[in-house]
């Protein structure tokens, strides 16, 4: 007779686990809107506020400029240039008819007056704070800047030719101390933007950066090799802006910063993240980029101090830095970022099974944050909404879950409490 040994029978047991969705592990975050990372959580980004200060715009803007010196705002449309003076609220004065493919503005002193000069092909439109003057020049430029008391311009037809005037943009006096030009090393490609950066003239080009030492008389000018500053992906000229004490710019695949000596890759673009960088402005430590995210146009903000990135969806044609804020213009409306108010923000989680197969029980979630907060929990086609911070009893069975938080305040932590089968 065979004697069988009794087997040890153990009923299936379960364990309760607490998992940090936000506050400890960023791996559960899919995307955010109007949220700036801060510490282990998020703070709300500035609120885009609509303003009617500019009234009805004269048309869809293709270029913008704000003159810090005289408080004048310039709209460039398909049919001409309009001037809006702060003292004439909502009144647009047409100061020039016609346009060019690459209109740009430079603030400078001419005959003792602080002036704004618009370059439009060979045409120049000059505003000195009280009156407008136009004249025709013989040279065309694609970009320009004032540096060490002289105007420097990128030749419109020859991409590597850099001009300088004797003084301002209307002074082409010849002679040893007058106007002239130089050809830059060809490996950097065509000039796309110019910046006055301390004692250096920084020339951003299609494939790199050239530094020109241009102070004193022209015979002392020198061009530094751009070999160490090459960016082979291609610099997008409209994304170049000054922020955080550095010159920031985009290629199709990354955001970079140049500090006068070297370039630094700040964050990636493309690959399912931000892509299609188009234009940008900088103000203080904030860099704002018009681009796209998940097929939707948006503005990406980059904080030069913390290195944090945030985004907001706003109907945007162009952006402009004014004396008090960054303004966002579209064909029908104007917004500005108000730092004193919080935008409505969202946080989306990835769909997650919390690292366990099979069905589990989501017992509760605990939220730490400020102001009004709503959270949506989805699982297997079922959706539930909860309001407020603190602990919420959920009691949902399922395999995979997603979470969405909408708030107008800080979001610091989200902890999920699960009951799962032991050993599964």
C-alpha cells in the first residue's frame, strides 16, 4: 500500500501596495499642459490673458516689432506696415504700403534721436518717436543689428557677406573708418541672425556660429573660426532669441544655447515630443517657442534657470516681447502671459498596469496640491471623476488605468493604493 504525503494547501492571498504616480517617479507622466516642473511636482504656468488694447488688428501679421525706446509697436501685414503708439490706444497708422519676404527692425540712434528702422528690401522706414520718414537705399539685407556704435547687416544675396556701416543704417560713408564688408568662412553656411553680445558680434548661420571681434576701427576687426560651434542639423533663424544671458536657438531636433564660447544642447525636439520649431522670443529667463506637440500647435516655454520645459496651447501667429510681457498675436486676438495669474493646467498619466499582470483593485488615490483640483480615473471603458485634494476611495477593478488631473494650482503628489494578488 502506497502512502501519500499530504500536500500543503495555501489559499491565494493579496497584497496592498502604494505607488507614487507623481512626486517620486516621473515614469508615469505622459504629458502636461500649462504645468512647469518644480521640485518633485508642478506649478502652474503664467496665464495667457486676452487683451483688447490693440483693438482690431489691421490684418494677419507676418512680422512684429516693439520699440522699447519710444513705446511704438509695428505690425507688418501683406499690404504694408502699421504703427501703433501707446499714446493712441487702438489706433493703427499705416506708414508704408507694400512688403518684402524678409522684413526686420533695428533700434538705433540717428542724429540724436532714438529711432526704429524697418528694412524692407531696399526701402527704409524710420520712426523717431514723433514722425515717420522713408527713403530708398542701394543695399538689401536679410538680418541686422547695432553693435559698438555701428550697424552690421547680412547681405541679402550673398549669404556669407557681412556689411558694416560707418555709424547707423543710413550712413555709408567710405574710408578707412567708414563702411565695409567681410566674407565669413564658408563652412558655416548663410547668415540667419546677428546678435550684439558684449564686445562680440555673434553671427548665427545655417550650420554654425561665427564670432566677430568688431570694436574700435575696422582694421582691428577679426573673425574667429566657427569650427567649434558647428551645428550640422541646421539653425532655424526665426527661433534665435536672447534669454537667461545666453543666445538660444533651435534646430529641427534640439534646443541649444550659446554663451559666447561654446554651445550647449538644452533639450531634445522631435521623436514624439515638441517638433516643427518655427519662431521664438525671449524675456528675462524665459524662452518661448512656437512649435507643435502631438499634431497640435503650441507654445513651448523653457526656463533658463531651472532647465524646465512647459507648454500651453494658444492660437498663435507670432509672438513679440513688449515692455511688460510676452504678447501672442493671431489674426483675431491678442494674448499676453500674466505671471500674477495661474493658467488652467492638466497632467496626463500613461496607461499603466502598475507592473503587474492580471486584474487588480485600485482602492484609492491620494492627491496633494493647491486650489481647485479634479481627477479623472479611466479603466476598461469606465470613467470616474473626483474633486479636491486628499484621499479618494476608488474601488475599481481592472488591468490598466489612466489618470488625468485638471487644476488651477500646484500639483505636488499623487499616490495610488492597489490590492494585487501575491506573487502575480
